[in-house]
C-alpha cells in the first residue's frame, strides 16, 4: 500500500498486532487489553511516520489538497 518500504513495514507490523489482538479479544483472553494498547501505540507511530514523510519527501510537495 505504501511506496516507502519503512512505512509498509510499520503498516504490516500494525496489521499483525491487530490480528493478534482480535483473536485474543474473541477468545476473551486477558492479554487482549495489553495487545490492544500495543496496537494503538503502533498505529500512532505509523501516523506520525506518515505525517513526517509527507512533510519531508519531495514527492508530496506539490500535491493539491481537496
């Protein structure tokens, strides 16, 4: 989904955490809460990485905003 490998790697990491969390959540496992926090942290980090990429990568400099 992402052109930049570091963003794709982080996205894949977050997706894997989400699937683990969902399995634990469905099983009503107590570790689900901890896993959810890890997924949320990962998603926040990904958002910050995407934001920084858009600000610093010349590829995104002259894209029109709608």
